[in-house]
């Protein structure tokens, strides 16, 4: 069961109102909620790695690895990878841009501010930049996802067309890579590092084959060997959480009215609802410039973190 976004937002507002601590808008809440969820989600993966190094309790509810893995379960998924030129694109990484924006050069400006999508949407996404139809190499521009500003290293000439594309990226961590051959036989491919691949390909005995394929994961792409494999790759992976959205309409007096259509709940386990609220209050305290809110909420969150790890 997921954490209801409407309950969380109204609880945060209620606490701030009761303590006369200020107010946060829906847009601020959406940004804070998305960041809190992402931070907690990444904490699960970090905790899982840590728990593997600790002695475990065999009781059902005391098994820390099982508990953390249960928190990650909603984000564990599987899907086909898409082949393009020399590599597979893992599922969860968009191959079609969700947003685009075009600018025209004037021989003066080299920095361009994107307004077609929000900075929150930039956080879990990749971009591509094109100049007059040709893709610009990553080293020839810088991109700030916190401000949505593209900085070209060279000033575009008058009439140059600069196109920016945004590709949502929900791929977080790779799990297993499965190759299914034309006869329907599935085989798990082995992860290998490039230096190991070079050594294996030197010998006909160890060289990868379709019976014993291997893969590299570099620069966001899956390189499967032998290179004759260009179809039949399926990937299990952990995806990132969807952005939190408290959608709304505006009433006659300018008030915000919750709209379930277009809203997106937190995807974290229902048991995390209290901590989500406390962590959002930390951000809310920053907005209303009230250090007592920050100290109170941060202290409770820190105490809960220590308690879970002890």
C-alpha cells in the first residue's frame, strides 16, 4: 500500500498551521516530496549493501535484509532492452524525448534557460543537445538540472538552431540480464569488466558465445558479447520512484483544491508515512525560515534512523 499524497500534504499543512509556522504551496510540496522520496529510496539501496555485511537475525521480522528488500520490492521490475547500433538501451530509459525546446542563436547569448519542463522533471532524466540538426558532444556544453540552464561552450552564430531534448530515466540499478535465443532457450548473461573481456577474447576457449554470453554496462548502455546478439535481451532492474504530484485546481477565492486526476502518490511503503512527513517538515522549515521546525523534525528523523540501524 502506497502513501497517499493528499494525506501527507494536508498533514504537513496542519502541523505548520497549528504551530503558526507558515505555509508551503502545492508546487513547493511536490518538489520537497519528490526529493524526500528519492533520498529515502536511495537509502534503501545503501542500507541493503550495509546489511549484507552484518550478522542477521533468523526471525521473520528481525531479518534486516528481508525488511529492506521488501521496501525495494515496488521498484523491482523487468522489461526488454532495445538494440541500437552497437548496444542495448535498458528498459526504463526513454528512447523518445518527453519534452523538447528550441532556441535560435544570435551570436551573443551562450546560455539558454529551458521553460518547457520543470527542474523537478530534470532530476531523473537525460538530455541531448543538437546544433543545426547534429548532436552536440557532451564536452561542448554543460547542463544544470537544478536551474534548467544549458551553457554552450561556443556562442551559437546568428540563426543557429539549438534543440534540447529531455529523456526521462527511471533506470536505477541493473539486476540480471537474460538472453533468449531464437529457439526460445533463456540464458543468464554474465557481467564482466572490460579488462576481463579483452583477456577472454584472446582465446577461442574463453571467448564469449551465444551459449555463454557476457555483457558490459558502460555509459548507460548494455554491450552484449558476442556482438551477433542483437535481439532477445531482457533486463531485471530497480527503477527510480515516480515524481510526487499533488495536483490541484484553483477555486473561486484562489484556494487550492485537490484533484486526484493527475496526482501521483508516494510509492514508498505505508509504514514510511510518518518519516516522509517529518522529512518534508525539514524543507518546510527552511521555506518559512523557522529553525525550530527544522531542528524538531530533523531530530526526530535522525533518532528514527539510528533506531532502525541499531
